[in-house]
């Protein structure tokens, strides 16, 4: 706290961008320190998507309408769904800080007003990158392979993290609207319909026409399809505009969500001090 205050008192008009970065990094270190204090929560967040992948790959099955190896189809889909898992931890952290008055103390200090949210988002993205690495390693362990070059691999990972970044800002905004941890529990239930109402596990071709159309336009479906193309894994097929322009939508959807919800979250945060 004292470090933040000391830095803030020296803020000048010309140094605002520099101190915005310093304040954001200070908040990031605060969030990362929680990992050491809550190791069980971190481990559960890493293990849960792995359990889902193994259950669908070996126990439950699926892949209706999928041509080719189902696990080659499933792994990119589960990588995409992993980008939606764990949002509740960030949402709960935001509401708990609000409830305990931590945010009020930060706002009373001469620090960048958006540093708290930026720090929270950076810490979440770091944890998401670790989780994505674990899932890719498990995918390789069960026989999944990519068939394109390293550039395509990095492109796929970039699209996955872009989706996570977009969903993160949606979650932060909803957390501040909810305001209390118990309401966040209700909001986070929406993650499951959004995740399963996609082509992560089954092809839209196997669904009723109206439902398949909804699934194809799901932002998670666009990312999953684009990632499968970049990995050269079996795809969901389809000749609709959404299916044939998945790469474009995989970029456009997250950018649109960020453009809407990031400013809303920052505005909501600033309004709390009024």
C-alpha cells in the first residue's frame, strides 16, 4: 500500500502513462500473491478442464456429426471452452474486494483509476496461459496432434487468449453490476449454456436447423472452428457464412465484446467512487 501511495504522490501530467503502467503492475503483483495464499483454488482451476477433457474423450463421448477422429475434434473445442472456465474466480475476487472496502481504499490513493481492473485482468490472463499450456500438454498425452507449422500454432493460441480476454471483461463488468458474491454465483451459471451451446463437442450439422444456426454464431464456435483450421484438425463443417468465415469472426467477436464491456467496466468502477 505504501509503495502505491508513494508512487502516486509523484504522479505528474507528463508521467501519467508511466505511472499507469507502474500502478497496473503493482495491482498485478497483488493478484499474483493470492496464488501463493490459495494454492488449492489454483490447482482446482487447472485440473477441472483436464477432467472435462478426459470425461468427454473417454467416458461420455460425443462428436455427433463429426467426420474423422473425435478426439482430434474435441481437444480444440475443449481448449476453447477452457477460456470460459474460471471466470467465477475473477468475478468473486472483484466482488469480495468491493464488499471488504479494498477498492475504496485504492480509490482514495493517488493512483491510476483503471489500474485495479487492469492488474486483475493481467493476473487472470497469466493464469489462463498456464491453464492453456496444461491442457495442450494433456491433449498431446492422449494422442492429439497439430499438423501445421509453429506460426499457425501461435495464431491458434493467440485467438484462444483473445477470447479469454474478451470474456474476462464481460465477467468483470457483470461482477461489478452484481456487487455481491452470492449474486455472482447466479451470474456464473450463464457460462455453461454459452459454452455447451457451441460446436466444442458436437457439430451443428447434427442439431435442429434453428439450434445449429445459433451455435454457428456463438463466439466460442467461431474460435473453436478457427483454431481447428489452424491446427488442421477435423472441423464441424457447414457452408453458412459464419462457418466459412470463422477466422474473421474469431477476431471480430472478441474485439466487439472488449470494445463494449471494457469501457463499461471502467466506467462502472469510476462511478462507484461518486
